[in-house]
C-alpha cells in the first residue's frame, strides 16, 4: 500500500466514512473505494450506505444524487469543479419553460442532470434502466427525454416510440466516430463489440450491444467469448482488465477520456477526509422534490 492509500485508510477509519466511486475514475481511486459502480448501482449503494460520511468520487450530479438519497449522511465531493457538461446543457430555467409550454408532457430525466432539474421532472432513469422506465409510460403520452439526445434516440429506436429529445449530449462519447468503430470491428471479426448508449445511434448500429458501464462489466464477466471491443470512457478498462485476466479487451481506439472524472485523485480524497470538504449542500425542499423522480425510478 502506498503512502496516500495508507493515509486514506486511516482517515476513513477516523471519520467512519465509505468511499463510492464511478467506473470512469482513475484506477488508483477505484482501488481505494469501498464500492465501484455505474450510476444506478451507486444510487442504490448511497441510499443504503447508512454511513455518517460518504466520499463520492464521481461528478457533481452523482454526489448530489447520493446526498438526496442519503440526506442524513455528510456527503463529500472531493473536487466540486468535477461537473458533467451534459448535465449543464439542460438548465433548470429552460426545463421549467418547456413544462409551462407543454403541461401534459411526461418529463424523463437521465440522472446526468442537476438536482434543480430533477426537482422539475416526473421520473429519472439511468443508462441501465432507461428503456424499462420509458416503456412503462402510457403510449398516448408525449415524453420529453433530457438531457441526452443520443440515449433518448437509442431508446426511441429500440422501443419504436417517438420521444421529444433535449439537444444535450456527452462530449466524451460524442467523440467516438462510427467510421472508427467500423474499422476496429473489421480488424477484429471474432470480437463482441459493446458501446455505451451515450454514443450516437450511428455508433450503436455498428456494435453488438449498447450497455451501461455496469452492464458492460457484467457482460464481459459472464460471456464465454474471449475478445471484446469496448466503446466508452477509458476508465472502465481498469476494472474490466482486473476482472477478466484471460480475456482480450480491445479499446475502440482512441478511447475518449472524461476530463471531469479524472479530476478525482488520491490527494483530493485525503484532503476531503482530512478537512471534511466539500460538503454537498442542497436545500431540504429542493432535495424533497428531486427525490421523488429518483425514488420512482428505483421503485419502477
Ligand atoms: P453509467 O455508468 O450509468 O453507464 O453512466 C455513464 C456516465 O456517463 C456517467 O456519467
Ligand atoms: Fe458527463 Fe459524459 Fe463525463 Fe459521463 S462521461 S460525466 S456523461 S461528460
């Protein structure tokens, strides 16, 4: 164990803290976490953590979700500037305007949205359950899906259903080009190709499956295939390699990086636990409103 890892273990004991981390953070950060997962898994973990202190290693909307689901815990986000540009593409004020103009529409928010936006919507979803959540909405309803137009378009095609799409996107996944996907696919004809549904529909068309990060990890673990082409943020490879030593993992080159996820470092966790910074602080009334669509998702 290195010096920083030892410090973190000691501080964690002293603060009675748990560390939750997303599959995209740096490998060394994943390695000090008590739990590593996708957005859905992390929401469930945060809800059931029962720990006085949660250190959340991911981007801001995830730390906010942890606080909303575990309001009695002190939730620390070591690097508050680690935001999600896609979440910021749907400002709450614009969502309120849409609602006023479309009072009958059902609003479905991908969890990659701010707490202020979640407080305005009917139900949340993650990439792991979006299809099921949308399919459960009566067919005669107009649905606004926000903020990810790619995830929305991918679900709409799968369900054969029209969705109103907010013009947001993940700049990291948008960088994956269908031509590159095709080239890698042709170079490895025996490999199973998995991509994230935040990729454009043109990229999803080239792949075998579009799955959440947790879904990809499970698929590779359980599959009998020996080679996989992986199309998502590069951080996923750390855990995937550890879990599948005998399998060939081929990055859909070049794999994009989410610069915000990479802001979480071991040093930032040490400071977070030492100085109890930076506490996620949301108004109780806002949390109550934002909790409803998340709870609906978790119950659905
Ligand atoms: P999942 O881990 O839920 O698939 O989400 C990916 C993502 O982009 C999180 O920001
Ligand atoms: Fe946001 Fe994309 Fe980074 Fe996920 S990978 S946090 S969606 S910018």
